[in-house]
C-alpha cells in the first residue's frame, strides 16, 4: 500500500471519538487527492480555517492584530493626501485641516507623526502575529500527536516514521511561520488597496479608474499563478515527505547497511531521489520567479500608465502637476502590499498543503479512546479480580475478512501464571496486545476485575498496574536511571538501584564509566541483548506490576543468557498474574496453565506443561520438534 494512503475513520469534532463498542468502518484517504479529502474532513483542513480556529480561541490577540494592522495601514495610505496638500501649499494655495489653515511644514510634522505611528503599529503587529504563529504551530503539533497516541498499533503498520515526523515537525512549522505572515499581509493589503482607491477617487475619478483597470490585470495574474502552483506544491511536499521517510529508515537500519556493505548503493539511491526532488523544486522556483517578474513589471508599469493617462486627460492643465505627485506616491503605497501578497502567496499555498496534511491526522478517528481527559472513564484503583475475555474476536481494520482470533472465551485468574503457544499467526501476541489495549477486540469485551469493560477504563489508571516485557526491549536515549525509571518517573535513585540489583544488572552498570548516569545510545546500541533485557526487567521490578505480560521476552537470546534472564523473570512473576507468549517451551515449564492456539481456530488445547506433552496434539508436536533440535 502506498505510503500516501491512510485507512481511517473520519470524525468531527476531533476531541470526541465515538465507537459502538464493536467494529468500525474505515474509509480510504488519499493525500494526493486534496480536493476530495477536504469534503470529508471539513474546512478545518484549510490553512485559513486553522488560523480562524486559533483566533477564535484567542480573541484578544486577534482583535489586537486587527487594530494595529488597520492603524498602520491607515498611516500609510494617508501619505498621498498629505503630499497633495504640501504641493498646494508650496504653490501658495491655502490648505486646511479640521477647518484650520495649515502651512507646508505643519503637514511635514503631521507626516512625521504618521511615520512614527506606522513604526509603532508595525512593531506591535509583529509581536502579536508572532504569538499567533507559534500558537498555531504548537496547537497543531499537540493535536496531531494526541491523535497519534490514540491510534492502535495497526495504524502505524504501513507508515514510515520519517514521513510522520515530517508532518509533525516540518509541516506544523511551515503553517506556524505562514500564520505569522499571511494574516498581517492580507489585512494590510486589503485595507491599503481599498483605502488607496478611496484616496484616488477623492483626488481624481478618471485616474482612479485607470488604476483599477491596471490592478485587475495584476490580480488576475496572481490568481492564475496560484491555480498552477497549488497542485505542484502538493506533489513537492509529498516528495519531501518520502525523502524524510527514507532518511529515517536508513538511520534506523544503519547496522544492516554497514553489515551488508551497502553504503554506496544506499547513497546512490538516496542521491537519485534527491535529484528528482531538486529538479521538481527547481521547476517550481522557475515558475514562481517568472510570475513574480511579470507581476513586478505589471505593477511597476502602473505609474507609467497613470502618467500617460494624466498627460492625455489633463494636457496643459494646472491640475496635472497637482495630481501626479500624489498619484505616483499612492501607487507606490498600493503596490507595496500587492507585491508582498504576491511573494507570500506561494508560502500561503505551501501552508495550505501542510495544514491539510496535518489535519488528515488530526481529523482521523481515534481508534482507541483512552479517556485521558474525560471524566467518564472508569478509574482502576487496584487489579483485585480476574481478567475475562468475553466472546472476543479480532480482525485488523484494514483486513476485516481475515479473522486472526475467532470466538475466544478465557479467564485469567488473579495471581496465576499463563502461557500462550502456537504456530505463527495464531494470535498469541495479539492477545497480549489486547491486554495492553494496543488493540481493541473487533467483537466482544475484555473485562478487568471480572466485569469492567477495558474500553470504559481510564487507560492510564489501568496501565500503572501492568508491566510489559517484549522481544525487542524498548530503550530510550537517556541515562541508565532514565531508562529504569521510565513510567515511574517519581521514584528515587535508590529505588532504581535496588531494582537493578534484583535484575542482576547492578555490577554491569557500575562497570560503565559514569555508572547509572551513563547515557545509553538510541535503542540501547551500546548494550548487548541480555543487558537490554535485564534493564527492562529492572524497570518492571521498580514498577512492581500486578499484571505482567511477557511477549517472547527471551526468544532473541542465546541459551546461556536466556537461562539467566529466565531466572530473573520467574522471580519477577512470583505473586503476580502473568501472561507469557512463548516460542521456546523450556521457558514455560512452571506456569500454572498453558493455552495452545491454532491459526484461525482459537483455543485447541489447555493444560499444564506435564499434561500437554503427553497428550497427542499441537503441543506435543511442538514439544517433540523442540526436543529433536
């Protein structure tokens, strides 16, 4: 499936996900078809809609910006009138302001005051616009990240990390920057344009008409260029997103690349993708430069056109020398904002595309409602009962016809240990992930404390009692302390050291130059597989969970290390409800109950290790296959 395609249920409003408790319908969103998708996700997908939404939440900033931009624009457009009055006064004609006779230098003082006012209003406008831009950027990024947190794991199955990061970082930054520029330029352009027209009509109706005709041609050129550039910007952002995705993949796969000696091959492919991007963006830049050049020529010619028109209309008349200085100054003032709008127009198009790409994430339905910010979620105070899978069925939303787990009824009794085994694709890890609520059942319920539906639970209150150890340990870029205390951020260093000792990791840590303050590389690159797993086990000892989930926790380790780690895990499992997903049967000899799953058939056998190995069936086949190795 293309990286530009998402299967998602679109929902409005964003912060109120709804679910019927069972299956949901997901529709196909194609990012390349912006027009069609906007009909689905609404006007909030537009850049303008995003700005208005932010201003609605911050009316003080919106009003302040509008007031200061308006006052600044008025200060600018009054210049032609003052120039005309100075011209008349120098010729000996009396001029008046508020009924008082004025002399030419008084008009100069007034003009100076207007310049000072313009500078102050511009300063205030930029401060307010900067705040609005940063709020737009931060709010969009937070909203997108919040939505990503509420998706189930399958949502990420076909997405590259780099492509998602481009939307979260680059696209939100573009929208924020343009939100700081575009509204100010647009308001200023509108006020200056129409204000200048009013001034022109006050000065002379005929010359004002000439100006309007010339301006209409320039605006038409801008609209044409906007129509042409818009789809190209969509393609450009798509290409950049793909490149960023490839960059992230290459960094994450650095060990594979180096072990395969494929550096030259990867660099060649990377350069080829950049050549395509470079050529494409070059063409866009060429088009933009062409449009800007033509527009500059068109607007610059306005003054020449007005001079010619004035010479024709007022040839030999005294009015000519009175009007021309004012009109030329006014045209200069009017064309300034027009040129500014022309230059930011392409930034506006880019922001429109980026805003749309972010809103595709934000407006997608949360497949899981964790009840983080709502009062309706049930808070778990303690795991004091059993966990029940009640008539559970699971299919992936993208593949509704492929049943991973058929009807599944099972009860995990408090304090007992369980293990799931079976062939690949039988749903073992899916059961573990439903216990963590990485997924919700397609049908049926997962009940906590005998009768509380996990979908109704405030997820954070439940997960604080749950520990999870998986095949690939999750190590963050931070110190050893940071990693052990992850999820238990308020615990002391002494508690973390005690947990490390229980996991038999303390001596290893103390061999590091900075001990517990040693910064571990991303994904724990400086640690061995066994050390990573011990670190996660130390994290679990510190957390002291009531429900422990082990998803093939030792399958990637060699036999000697596995045996050592298994002893740590068994110590960790004592007195807790535990669920183990296992490939190696040697790791589950001591569990209370083993559940054997078949692909597409659900439970096929249940019993203890000693019972099942002597009964013909799936487990015995797995046991004998392991013995023969």
